[in-house]
């Protein structure tokens, strides 16, 4: 059995539109072990978010294999993929996807309740305390700042202790200082839980904080040299 938490082999994604066939992903290959952090950078439309959706089992590749925690995702039916997601995968998105009619603690409790956890409320309260929102348990998303909402989203993602965390532009809607705080918190939680992290971002400075960096160009994925990326980020900061 493979020791990899994520294994992607020869994944392609082709769709049909009014102009004909469009190849979004081309023979994507990579693998990540437990605890590794990986950033995927690239221009808009390069295929980053499509790859993330396929890793989550929310989109289906045209060909290729994706294994998550040993499960061959696309040999499973939709219900079985959903089961793998529920027990193994956490999500953090730029759009947050918090439920406005639920309080902070209720949003964080939701995946635990779906998993049948009897300690859902206590576990959610502990995780919100960990992300600095111990006094905001009963607050609704509309009265929380952008940074506080993202902390709720982080708490919801990590509370199930996923083996894989997928993050799509998690700081993209935040100001620089708040984004830096959220990124530091996400990496700290990732280290505490030993989660494997796959992060999609346009920010090469954020990407450089991950242990591995991949660049997506026209649907092809290549691993970038960390030194090159750090040099780019430093030049941009200067």
C-alpha cells in the first residue's frame, strides 16, 4: 500500500464548448505524504481550481487516477466519494461558504453532526477557542469581520481532523495583515494535526511558505524550485 496521502497519476480533463474540445488538465502527476504542504500557483484559467475540485472528488477527470488516503476516488460511486470526503478531507475557500442562518459554533458543528459525533458541540467550541473565537461562539457570520469569518471556516475545516486539507485562495478576499495572520494560523493548525495541505493561490509569497510549490501552466503541472520562488517573492516585496 502507498504511503502517500494524495497520489495523482496522468490526470486529464477535457470539456466540450461551443468552440470544440478544451483541454483543461494535461497529464497531471504528483504525490504528497502525510504532513506535506504544497502550493499550486498559476494564472487564472490555468486549471488550478479544476484540479482542486478533482482532488476533492467534486469533479471527475476525463482520464487518470486520484487516490486519497489509499482510496481510488474514481473507482467509487458518488456516495462512496462523499463518504471519503466526509471522513478524510477538509475545505477552506475564499468564498467561505458559511451558512448565514447558523452561529459560528453551529457552522463548525455541522460536519461533526453529519459524521454522527456525539461530542459535536464541545469539539466545535474547543476548535473555535483554538482559532481565537472563544467569545464569538453565538455570533452569526454577518456580524463577524472577514478575518473572523475565515477563522470560523478554518475551524470548520480542521475540526474533523482531516488527513487532507484543500484551500482555494483562502486569503484572497482579505487585507494583507489579516491574510498573513490567517495563513500563519492555517499552517500552525496543519502542523499540529499532521494534515497534508494543498493550497491554491496567486500569491507567490504565500506559496513560498509551503514545503513544495507547483506551477500550473496551460493545464500542465510542474514543480518549482523553492529558491526560485523565494527570489521572486522577495523581488516583488521590494
